[in-house]
């Protein structure tokens, strides 16, 4: 499942994060979380005719994400793999065999590999580096599994 909290960015979301997921054929499992019915209507209009799983109003219409994440997480079944994404991703870069690949069309493979890595290493979650630098931080990754997506937060 892919989960995105968004607030007053329906047009930006459509041309950014949604496009990245759409290009990777991942929108059928996309849950979008908004603050209120007005926002839900705006997002439904912006995404009219495009595939997604659901647009939901997050708990109590809470605009502060840190207060809403727990309730949103509880929405999904226990042990469900959830990928949290920012709502304004424009570019995804992954590090593959020490080579930077821009806008891969196999994002799901990287996500699956991240989940398998946390299972194998008995970790609770994984993140791809959200660095805003132009190049992946290879020093940060030294000695670690070299998997990285830039400009986003992805957690499982």
C-alpha cells in the first residue's frame, strides 16, 4: 500500500507524486489522506478519471501530520506493508550498482527489497535518504545496503 498525506496541494500532488506512482503503475494501491471534505472533493476533482484506491479524511480533520499518523496507520491491517510518501515528489533517483538511475520504472522492486531487508535484519522500518543534494550520499551508505531514493520519505 502507498499512503500519502496531502494538504491543499491537489494540483501539485497530481503532477508530482501521483505521476511518479502512475509511471510505475502503483496507483491502484494508493491511499490519499486529506484534512476535510472540501479537500477530498478537490482531490477527487483533480484526479477525476485516474486510478487510486481511496481518498480518506484523516482523523478529526487533523492538519498536523504527526497527530494523524497513528490513526492512519491503525486504518491498515496489522503487518500490512505501508509506504509513506511525500505529496510533492518530482524526481526519484535510485542508486543501483553505484550508478544513479533517474525515474526508474521499477520502483516496486526497490520497495520490495527494502521490506525484505528489514525482515532479514529484524528492523522495524526502512527509509530512503531524503537528501536534497544533487548526488546520493555514498559516504552515509558506506557499509550498508546501497539503496536510496532521493527527495522523499518512504517508511515501512
